[in-house]
C-alpha cells in the first residue's frame, strides 16, 4: 500500500471512529422526568402588561403594570422612576384597560409626551406601541410572561450593576454623572462628588487572599449604601475605588457625608472573616469636590479634582478626607481648597 492510500485509509478510520464515539455518547443520554423549565413553561402565568425603556438613560429597565395606576417621572415617589432630566417629576399616569390595552395621560409635563411624532394629552396603546417621554426616553408597551420579565430584568441588572458588589458599575455611573451634572448646571444647584479608596487594600489581598478581599469590597458597598441618602448614587469606579454622586449637596454637606462614610467603615469590627476566624478591618481615604451653584466644570474635570483630593488625603496619612469647592467666581485652575482632615489624622 502506497503512502497516499495509507493516508486516505487513516483519515477514513479517524472519521468512522469519531462518528462512533458521537453515537456512543448519544446512546448514553440519561432519560429524565419532565424538566423543571418545561413545567415552568406549562404553568407560567398569562402574560402581564409591562413597560420597557428602549431608549434613554434607563434603557433596558422593565416595569409591570398592575390594577393600580402607575406614575412615571423623575421623582423618587414615582412607581417608574426614570433618570432623564427632560422628564418632569410627575410626567405621566398609566392605567391598565380591558382587552390588553393601556391608557397614558400626560400630567402637564414641561417637555411633553409624544406618540408617532405628535404631542398627546392622553392615548390608548396596544402591545408593541411606543411613546416618547420628554426628549430622550422611549418606552414600549409589552405583554410578557414571568420568564420574559426575568430575562429582561437580568439583562438590565448585568448592564448597570457591578457583578461583585451589586452597586452601580462604572459605565452606568459615568452616564448618570454626566446627566446629573447637566441638570445641576441648568437649575443652578450645588453638586458634590466623593471618590474614596480603601487604604492598603493590596496588603489585604496579599495577606488573606482575593476571596477575603472580595468580602471586604462587598461589605463596604453594603455599609456605604446604608449610609447615603436615597437620592445619592453609589458606584464602583474600579478595583477598590468607589464614587458617590450627590446632586443638591453643598460643600458643608459633602464634608459631613464624606466623614460619615469614612467613620462608618472605620468603626466596622469585621468587614471580612478569614478561614481561621480572623476579623479583617480597613479604613478609607476620601476626596470630595463640590460645584457651587453657577460653577462650571465637566465630568472629567470633576473626577480629576476629586482624584487630586483623594491623593492629598492619602498623603495626609490615610483614613482622612480632603474637600474642595469650586465657586462660580473661580475656575478649575483656582480652587478654593477647604481641607477637612479626620480627627484621627
């Protein structure tokens, strides 16, 4: 047998052998009872009316409509709160009708509610139809069962939340920072940003391992989330750095908030527990920056200023905070620096 014939035969044997292996694998498939997911599909509740944001700051967010009216707007009291400063605090009311329809009523909003390019006062929507709220946010009316809703909600959470700590991720945080900063500038509101960092965090990872380090990060997120106001936003900027966006908070309030965060973390007796039962404690340093009403600085400039203050807090000995305020009469090159060292520095 020549070499060419031998090669062809070897290839044929290889193909046959692989096919036989696949067949053997198929024959070993274990029969089971009706899968859980199949039962869920069979017993799923009828599709429910829901609203999904398909354009705008909260793209992907989904909300179900019950028997009671749903209020949509920026205000924290709204059932569906949307982060869009072109939307009024109480923008629209949505009611479920019979036959799978809903009725949307504009609540005399500043920038209006639109359907098919026309401003409306009230309109009845069928599933699949869309409306525009304000200038940027488009919501779509859908009928979805529990499986669809769970899928949409998990997609939204994964796109906006940090996978480890559950707080907002950097991408969403930067969008929110830009939006809130623009709103504060137009309405001449004070605006504060806090950037804080875990002191000697590398030492924690090197000494106890990254799993313990992860416990510390999760504990800090939990503690700070319970410390800030409902309207403030906490996010993970990266690694061991966190950001708090505090719209409407002036320089004095930013100092109080920063010291409250620093103190709450310092006082926590066990941010993590090792396998040997050791308690792990850490401290943080905080850099705070406040824009006074009328002051102008973009998001990158604000972050840069907060980062400079954080660096100064580290230089001061850690477990401390440094804050600056930018007034309308100053520029970002001439900050009025107000140091607020902690009582322990």
